[in-house]
C-alpha cells in the first residue's frame, strides 16, 4: 500500500527540530532511518500530518568515549554500529546483536535511536540496552534529561520519551577487566524478528559470575530483565535453578510464531546456551 | 516539493509529493522500471537500489529524503558494465525464471561482492536473505554469485 499524504520538513539543527516538534505536537512524527516508520505509514497504521526529518542533525551523530563512558549518537546507523571498533571494544554485545537485525539494505538506514524509541518488544537493541545498563539521553525545550534504560521501556511500543523530546544518545560505561557477554536468538529465518532472544552482560570476579544482567526480547510486551534468574546465577545457584526462575521473571505471550509455553521453553534453552558460553565452568556444574 | 538528485550519473530535478517513495519516483517519474515493487513494506527486497553508495529499500525511503543524494539503479549498473559478469553468471546458471526478484537480487549480490570478495556459500545466503525469490529455490542464485566471486578473484 501507499502512505497517505503528509508534509515533510528536514530539520538542520537540534534546536530547529525541537522547535518544530513543539509547534506541531502530536500531529508530527520524527523520521530517523524510516525503517520502522515508513512500513507503518505504508500500511496506514500511522497517519501523521507532518514528518520532521531528523536524520541530518549533526548533534545526534558520532560514536565517542569520555573518561567513563561510551557515547553512541542516536543517528548511528545499524551498519555503523556493526563496524565501529569502539563499540566492539566497550559494548561487544551490541556488535554481536546487530548482525541479527534485519538485512544489509535495512541496516544501512535504520538507527539505534529509532530502534530504542520504537521499543518493539521483538527488537534486539532495547534488550541490549537493558543488559548493558545503558543510559538514554533525551533533549526537550526544557533541556537535557538522562534516564536508565530500566526506566525507559514502559510497555508495548511505549517509552518514557515525552511528546516534545528527542532521543539524542545512548551512554554505556566503558568496559572493565573481566567483562563477559553473550547473545542468542531463535528465529525462523536469518534477519527475521526473533521468536525469543537474550542479550547478557556480566563480569567474572574471582572465578565467579557477577553483575549479571539478562535482557530478554520477543517475550512479553517489552524487553525485560530476568532479575531472579540473574540473582540465582550470581549467587552460585546453577543454571537449572535459574532456568526454573524464568517462569517468574518473564511473561511470555502467544502469537503466530509460538505459544507462551514454547516461548518459556526456548527462553530456557537460550539461557543454558548463552550462560555456558559466557562461563564454561557453569556448564559442567549444571 | 522540489528535489535535485543524481540518478545513474545524471542530475535530475523534479517536483514530488512528500509521500512519494523513491522507487515510485524512479519508476513513474523517470520511467526506470527495473526496480520492482513487491511488498511495499521492506520485506521482499524487489525494490533494492543504491543510495549514496549503500543498498537500501526503495519502498522505505521517500524521494524527498533522497534530495541531494546519489542514486544508482539496476539500469545504471547494467549500462556501466559493473555487473556484466554477474548477469552472465545468472543466465548461465539459470538463476532467474520470471525475473521479478532479479534486479534486487543483483543489487544485493553486488553489494556483498564489493564488501567481501570471497564469500562462503553461507555468507552469500545470509546476505541475500532479505531478497525473496519465488521461483528458483535460491540454489542457482548462490551458484551464480559464488561463480562470479571466483572469476573476479582469478582475474585479480
Ligand atoms: C523487513 C524489516 C525487518 C526488520 N527486522 C528487524 C529485526 O530483526 N530487529 C530489529 O530490531 N529491527 C528490525 N527492523 C526495524 C529496524 O531495525 C529499524 O531500523 C528500527 O526499528 C527503527 O530505526 P529507524 O531509525 O529506522 O527509525 P524510524 O523508522 O525513523 O522511527 C521509528 C520510530 O521512532 C521515532 N524516533 C526515531 N528516532 C527518534 C529519536 N531520535 N528520538 C525520538 N523518537 C525517534 C520515530 O518517530 C518513529 O516513531 C526491521 C525492519 C524491516 C523493514
Ligand atoms: S517492495 Fe520494497 S522490500 Fe518489498
Ligand atoms: S525469478 Fe521469479 S521471483 Fe525470482
């Protein structure tokens, strides 16, 4: 199908984009890579009056480090994320995950800011942001606001972004010695949205797994941290006890791809695979 | 809205509605009908074109977004001879039947070969996984891409 009619304006700076957004309010939609928004427009699931193209804003570009964190600009395209040495060094779970997102011709346009703002429960990047304890940076006419990824994803395609806010960057703590990560997803075809997926980040301290964060996606209405399972694993409770606890941590849903029971089963399969990949010693103990 | 862009090496200026997709602009305004439209929501790959050097979905880019950009289509790649060997291998291997997917498939395959001169069959399958072919069963397409990669490596 074709999209219904709308106006289009290309913002040249962040202040201009914020001003346009404030002026048009709910009638406007921000356009970054367009790889989620344009399908929605074409299917007429969304019919904004005006698109504000933010893809040329210099303030939202670039990947850099400070003394403490890695900063990824909201307009960083999936292909740039995939090839960035700083990301591979400090947040390798993103490097691993991004290859599973769609296909080359979509990764060439889609952005990290768009993926996080879109908050698709089946998307890889929100779960990675949770696992990495990322901070989401947002700008509005009132100034800048930074919140933890844990508080950013509020529900099905819903986030803490206010109608006049633009997501400008993602910040992640620099890698520390002992950091370990793991990623896995089960999908019918390469590039498809996963049936279930898991992004994990932790640290090995004195031979034990610590600071473990398990970000699940495509299970329930939003990306979800499995906190009970993670606590069991860091307390030395073993993979099977953690797998059992996933029943409390997750709220699996039914859809055409799989029913809730299958999803929970697959979430456990992924936990065993991903954790034993991160900590081969745990596999022997399980 | 007024846009100016480069299409297959020529500068084009046109007046388009914001809702016009880049692939519709190419097909209807410029009569470059080599890029096809299947699903119109990013899934089938029939509309794959090059924008500023990278392959994109022509149905997921608006013509107004391409203002100031450089577009290359299957017509451009054919005329310049850039993919003549790949096209010959597709014919030799029977890697097309109805041909609907072929322009997009060639764009994706050439993109792979530019970034990875000696891909494995697995890597070829992975790279064309976003391009649907309802006729060939893919085997012959993978053969053709693999053959072209080997020929190019030998010619180096
Ligand atoms: C066929 C296909 C398969 C796909 N498969 C996957 C997959 O397997 N996994 C996956 O994760 N994704 C997948 N995607 C989606 C893709 O990753 C998108 O690129 C991504 O979800 C959105 O990024 P975007 O920059 O294109 O955002 P857009 O489409 O431009 O925007 C998406 C939404 O976010 C808002 N937005 C964008 N940027 C900002 C910002 N900076 N601040 C505030 N709001 C903003 C927009 O207003 C819009 O509502 C797929 C897409 C297609 C077409
Ligand atoms: S028509 Fe664009 S991907 Fe199918
Ligand atoms: S040759 Fe018919 S769809 Fe591929």
